[in-house]
């Protein structure tokens, strides 16, 4: 994005946490009750601290794979 939009990232912060998925997330992913997921929140900021890009990624539990629906 930096080259395409002519913006410059100064720093990135990441927050990684384990949590139980919301009901809709569990249903979409076919997860049984009580199975935690990893949540990764990444915020890329400019030098003033303004957020330029935010990514919120949900990762499957160990030993599971899933495909993200597109369309």
C-alpha cells in the first residue's frame, strides 16, 4: 500500500490474543463449542500516530485448517 497510495508507515503495532469465537464465527468455521482461536490485530501508523491500515485476522486452532469464503 505504501508504494501504491504514496503513504509512509512509521511503525506497526500488533496485538495477539486467544479468545473464544463469536457464535457466527464458530458456525462459519465449523468449530465446536469451547474451541479457542487466535486473534491478531495489526495497526500500521504514520509518524504522527495516525492509523493508516488496520488488519484483524482470525487464526484457526492448532491442527485445523479452513478456507476463507470469497465472493
